[in-house]
């Protein structure tokens, strides 16, 4: 078995120093890809870390390598997997897939009955989600909690979402519904 070059762990206060780096990587990725990745503030990232609602990946030297977080909606009926970002120097090493898979398993253990969802414009994320059992869905099958959709307000494509009364945008909604998965 190949040695794992990354350590993925639950975020905590010891990771707060990387909040600005994470936000900058998110901004740069959005510009490079020309997509509407929602811009997060360092304060938002720190809050996720302090609330243990995030995972952080570090390399063998202890440098920040990747990040993602989860949020609960509608009293645990829905859980989002969001904010997946890999530091530029670690891209192409399957870290995004490792982070996404670990976050998914973490959320499944914390919220076994919840529908786990995300929205993305990234083909790579869609492929990982599909491997994990997510299905593409219309936005009306996702949470209706305004707190989730408020996060879209910082996206450059928010006008599309508002013009379509929240039904469509450039992102693809994907959901894992435990009630629709085969057991075994």
C-alpha cells in the first residue's frame, strides 16, 4: 500500500492560521476556472474550524494542503458538503477526492438519516460525488433553508439564481439520499 502523503483531520483552533490562505485559494480557483465559486471570508472559515465543522488536510511537513466543511439545515434533514479547495501546489494528487470522501463518511456517521448535498460547477467534484452515490437533482430537491442559499449571494452568478426564482443556476445540485440507497 502506498504511503499517504496527507493527513486529513477535523479542523480545530490550531488550524485558524490558515483561514486567509484558504480564502485566497478559493478566490484564485474561481478566477482561474471562470466559475462562480462562492467567496468565503476568513471569519467564516475560522468559525467552521472552531465549531469542528470542517476537515483540513496537511502534507508531511505540516503545510496546509486542502479544506472542506459541512453545514446542517432543516434540523438535520439536510447536510451540505461545501468549500472543497486544494492548495495549488497539491492539485492533481487526488487530494480533493480524499477530502470529499472523508467528509462524506464523516457526515454519514454524524447524520445517518440526512440527505447530503452540494452544488458545484466542477466536473471532478461531480465525478467524485457520483462515485459516492450522489445523484444530480433540481434545486427544489435541496434544502429550502434560506441560510444555505444566502451563501450564493456572494457568487458572481447569483443574478441567474434570482432571475429563475431559485430554480436554476450554473451549478449542478447533487444529493445523496440514504433512503434511496441500496443496503449491503
